[in-house]
C-alpha cells in the first residue's frame, strides 16, 4: 500500500465526518467558533487514532469488527437523529403553548444544544470503520505512523471544507435546517445498515 492509496482511504473514511459536519451546521446553527473548530480537530484525531489501534489489534478481532461495525454506527446515527427530532417537537410544542413573544426574542436558546459529548459520540461513530481499516495497514510500504497522520490530515482538510459550506447551508435552509440535519443522520444510519448486507 502506497501514499496515494492511503490518501484515498483518508478521503473515503472522512465522508461520514463531512456529512455529520453538514448536519451539525444545519441542526445546531449558530455554533460558537470553538465548537465549529472542535469538529475538524476531533474528527481528524479519531480518524487517525482508530486505524492505529486496528493496526496493532491485527486480525484478532477482525471478524467481530466486520459484523458489529455497521450495526453500532447505524444505531448511534439513528439515536442522534431521534434526539434532534425530539428537540424540534419540544420547541414547536412550546411555541404552540403561547410563548411566542419570548420565543422570538430567545430563538437560539430554544434550539438543540451542540455539546462536546455529542461531538465525541459522533467522532467515535464515524471512526469505527477506520478501526477495521487499520488491520489492512500491515501492507504499507512506509511507516504506519505516517499513514495515520495522512488520514488525519485528509480528514481535517475535508471536514474544514464541509464546515465552511455547512454554515452557508444552515443559513440557506433557515427554520428547516434542523430537519435537514436529522435527515442527514438518518441517511447515514441507513447507509451503515445497507453496507452490512452488500
């Protein structure tokens, strides 16, 4: 396995993280600068560390990883989507209970909150595939540490681009942004389940 192949692996592994970044920018908009930049950093760290763990675990747990990866990832994405939908329903219920004047003044406070805990769960969910990929890195023609640095750097770059475009999408979709975020998460969940059977 050469450098170019590792770059392609990094691109493939980072796609779910990019989609989640779009989702976060729409569902939790507006985000603080700190929370925005936590996404590329944390996603990149997890995408780099997980293949390294997989590399050292070797084929010991490979059969289990291949079976469990799709189910675990799908479940995490689905739970996060349901959480956003529940928050939207709660927000609409509060609006219909006659709290409209206050709602208009404090609209951002009513939106679901994007926490570090949610980001950690997302980073784990998107990097489970990277753990399994790590097993294949024993065919590298160079150091595994350079390989995981490349994967992390590619993820950081692509997630940063997704962050920039995601902020624009959040503004574009306006009040429907949260639904868009939930739909993206559900689509990722379905994709993970389909991957098990294909």
